[in-house]
């Protein structure tokens, strides 16, 4: 019983992390068709901000967390302004390659300006303690992560339903030009998309850092690779798809970790990616998108 | 067999590129230091990879991220076949299926490696060619991750991140030059062949190409397998010269490096592939020298690790922003000397 | 209100419209007629700034030809585009709210007004716009455009692909707008219908204006009418 509960918590917290990141990728993709592989470096920006806070002896956890999230958001908006604006209306491949380029530049800048080695960040250890729950012990961190993600998703939904900018972002996924023809400024929509994706990456960063306790230039690479897969599973650009894909992936990964024999432990990633490739053959547009013929107009 | 006009031009272009390759290679052979020879050899191997990549990306216009994995498959397959039994007993003591109980000559090993890569490519290709655009790219990414996990996981066969050593060093720079020259002809030949032309037409407009009776999937599969075969050759050339291989060079860093070479030169042309490879190979070598903190004109510069990565990434970003078609765009080398009368 | 001078419109390297000039006076309804591919929609796209163009576009005595799309719209231009282009993944009400994105003070009042005018839209207010019929989508597209209370309305092919009964309904609505002295630039293939509403009309063919005049001059020119109705 305890084992099952623990695995469910694991799956939820893995899934929450992937969902947060996948949402950030999906919101940018839905609007400008950009697969933002530099998303991982935004997480690292948050991580290094925590290092900087420690260096400044600012140890108030609220300040540390707030600064990391803010830095990630500013980082994302800056990337849009500096790197992605020229390829705004380009084809997805050009965008993807640009994002790879940005990702390489940032990783190496961290390496060059900070250090290639991991740097410990201890200011978030307070987030982790065991919580007794109907006779079980649950990790507070995992609970926080799951609850935060649910709150974030609800807030996002409200934003997308209730505000004009939110409506514009949903509409832009379908017909950006028509959104401009209603007088909404394109720059604002793009900036908002990156701002949101940065905030989400910042929140994910807090939990990643609390779990790992250290930051290195490659901090965000693996999580974003998984988030990317989550997006694919849910149908790229679909926001509900990103959330579902994230949690599904968390469940698959935990299931693989639990069910695969010890000897195959190193192959978890291969199995996850293999199942995704198979899924794509079955449903090239993800599970939430209905199958569509080439050449169909929307 | 009569050649069409564009095929004749292709022959001229390929010959010009071959001349350049022979020239650079000969100069390096006669005047280069041992260290410089290694670098030039490395750039010729990169060239093979980039040419192979051009076959698929340039004609089918689908971004491939799995090429380093196929290079790795070729390299490991050849290495396992060719390495002497005595060596393998040390390096792969627990290899399954009697992999450490036989050894073949380099040519047979190479052929087997190519055949294995081709079969794997064919199997994956059946899936991949059915998807287009970003979907195909994502599957290729999955292939890269899966193959790399296998290299790392089966340490009894591949030794993972440790060195697989003892491969006979049968290749010299001359071998690499010859292979690269042949590849230039093959790649350009494919581009100007009727399959290449049909594939490029289908990339521009898949639906109308299909309406004209072009079997896009089959053409893509052809380009994909050819590309992977050439990648296997590159992998073999890599292992036959260095004598040791490990899993790390066949992962993301290498993927981005070679991709940057292709898009800098321009993925639509063979000339672009050659140009991009040499600019980045030699350019990065220079940046790496700066990275180590050299002394220039009596001035000691600090060590700046990561500079080469920053430069590489910036090149990709700038090219995509300013010149998405790369330096060459749609031009091949012969366009600069032959008249355009078409 | 709108003065277009020497307008050339480009689609990539191709020039679709070659140096046309026309005027839409305040409170009038002007139509651009002509067959498919004559350059009518290109002209609308040039006025909104979606298509690249050269020449002068004066709106309310101001040259807007170098301004970005959003700014032109905010000066008081609204468009109901060809193919309607309602936001299919948004509800009817959300579509209307977006139409009034920069007219927030009056959004609620205007939505209530539109729901009164088109009870069918009120009935489907929370339905996704993509599930509406063609005619309903056209009404929604026009209502969305008018949510910003524009000074000029660009109407691109409002009758396209609709049943005759629905077309009559749509044109009835346009007529009411005209009676309220809304300035309208109407693009239509259906010349007979358009001329009934228009104060002035221009006939485009192959990117050039080949004829212009009042509805009466068009109506009295039998050869021209025969050609026009043949085209329509």
C-alpha cells in the first residue's frame, strides 16, 4: 500500500514537472510554430539566479524563489526579443534550428561565465520533509509540486478564458493574421506567450532545484527533452494535450522504473522514447488531435 | 546513357569540388604536422557526415537529428568485426553471441557494417518517411536517444562511454580524401538524378507531386537509406583512423556540430555542404586555440572554456535569422563559372 | 474617408494589382466588382497592411501606407475577411469580445446589441464558432468587425458560398448598416446584389480598374451589365 501510494506520488510529481514545461513549450508552439529547445536553458537561468542570490547572502526563501521565477520569465522574454523575432514567421524547421543554436550558446555561456561543474544550492532544502498522511509518509516536495501545478493550470485556464489577451492567444493558434486584423498587437501576443512559458519554466525550476540541490549548464536539457515528448504525445501546440501528455509521461516513466527488471534500468529513456515513436506512427498528430488528411483546410 | 543538361553541370560541379578536396588534402599530407593531419582527417570525416546529411535533408527537406546515431552504428559494427580476437578478449570479455571470438579483414568488416546500418535504416525508414515536417524530426530525435541509450546500456558490446580500443588503424588521410571525393560524386549524382529531382519537387509541394504520380514515401526512403549508408561509411572511416571509439561522440554535440556545418553552407546544395564543413572545421580549430588562452603579440589571454560552443551556436542563430538558405542558397560551385542559359 | 492612389499589390514576387486609384467617401458604400483573381481581395489586404503594396493609402486625411496592420485597424478600419475566418476554437461570445479588443468600454453593450439583432447568435453564444453554419459565421464575422465601432468597414465577399436565402439576409444587414451611414467598401462577385447597395462601383479585371461609375451608370450600360452578370 505504502509502495503504491509512493509510486503514485512519484508519477504525479514527475508528471507535474513535465506538464509545467510542456505547457510552456506548447503555448509558444501554438502561436508561432516554434519548438523552443532553449526552454531548458531558461530553467538553468532560474537555477543560476539562486546561486547568485546565495552569493549575495539573500537566503529568504521567498526572495530566492521569486527571483528565480522572475529571472526565468525575463530570460524567456529577452530570448523572444533577441533571437526569435527574426524567425517569427519562418517555417518550423528554421525555428527549431534557431532554438538549438540559442540553447548551445546559453549552455556554453553558463560554462564560460560561471562554471562547467555543478554548483550546490542549499536554500531550498526546507521544502522537503515527510508528511504523515493516513498512516503513510508523503514527501512534502512532491505534494507541493503537484498542488502548485494544478493551481497553475487553473490560473492559466482562467487567463485564457477570461482576458482579452488570453482569448487572443487562443485565437492566434488558429489564425494569427486575423488576430492582428482585430487590432491586437502581434508583439504583445508573442511577448505574453514567452512570458508565460518563462514563468512556467521558473516554477518548474524551483522544484527541479529543490530536488537536485545543484545547478550545472545542462540542468534543463533532460527535463525539456521529456517535456518535448509530452507535447508530442498530447498533440503539439494543444495546451490540454501538453498537460495530459505531461502526466501520462510521468506515469509511463514511473511504470517503466517500477516494472522494468533491474538489469534494464539504464534503458528507461530508450523505452519511453520507443513508445513515443510508436505512438506517433499510430497518431502522427498526437492523441488529442483527430487524424487529418494532408491538404485539408481547417 | 545520355546526360541531361543539369546532370552535365552536376558532373562539372562535382569535379570542381573533388579538385578542391584533393588540393586541401594533398597540401595537408605534405606540409601538415602530425597534429594538423589529425584535424584535417577529422574535417574530412565531418565532410562525409555532412554530405550524407545533405542527401536526405537537402532533397527531402526534412530535418534529421539521428545522423550521428547511424554513424555510430557503422563505426561500432565495423569495429566489432575488425578488431583482433586477442584485443577483444581484453576489451569485451563478456560479449554475447561470440562477438569476441572472431575477427575479419577491414574490407569485409566495412561491408558488413554498411549492410547492418542499411538494414536498420530501412526498418526505421519505413516509419519515418510516412511522417513529414516536424513529426519526422521528432522521430529522428527519438532514434538518436534510443540508439545512444543502447550504446550506453550494452557495455558488454559497446563499452558505453569508455573507449572501445584496439581497432586496426588501416586508414590514412589519403583514404579519407578518396572516400570524400567519391561521396561528392554520389551525392551530387543523386541530387541530379530523376529521383533527386522528383524528391525535391515533392518537398516543395507534396500534394501536387503525389498527384503527378510521384511516390513520395518511396523516394524519401531511398534518400534516407542512401544517407544512412554514407553515414556508416563516415563512421567506419572514423574508427579505422582513430583506433578507438566511444559512445559520446555520437550524440547531441556531434549532431549540432554537423547540422551547423550543413546549414551554414546551405543544405540545398552539395557545394554548401563542403563549404560549411571546412569553414566550421577550421574556424572552430582557431576558436579552440583562442579558448586555451594563447599568448598573442606578447599578450597573455585568459582561458575561455565554452567559447567554441558560443561561436557555434551564434553561427546557427545568425544564419537562420539572416540567411536561412545558408551561404550558397540554391547555387552550386559551377554556377560561378558556367553561364546560366536556362 | 479612404483615398487609394496608384496602388500596386504584391504576393511575393508577383504583382497582383497594378496602380489602381479609388475613393470611398464618408457615409457611402463603394463596391469593387470583378471576377476571381481580379485583385479585389489583394486590394483589401493592401488597405489593412497584410499584403505588401506601394502607392498611397490615405485614411481620414492621414497616409497609413507604412503603418503596421494593428495600428491601421486601431485608426478605425475593420474587416470582415474573405472566407469569414471566425476563430473556430473560440465561442461566439469570445469572438465578439476579441472584435472589441480595443473598444473595451463598450464591449458588453455592443454584444447585447448584436445578440438582439441576431437572436441566433445569442442562442449559440457559448458554442464554438467553428460549429456554426456558413451564414451564421458570416454574421458573426461582420458583427466581430463592427465590435470595434469602426469608421470604415471592409467587407470581402460576404455572399461567398452561401445559400440565396442567407445572402438576402446578409445583404439586408448591410443595407441597414448603410442606412446608419456606415462607410463601407464592399468586395463582391455578385454584381447585381452589390450594385443595389452601392453609391459607386469599380470594376476590376487582371489587377486594373476597367470601369467605374455610379450604380445607375452601370445599370444603364447593358454591355457592361451583361459582362458583369456573366462574371457573377
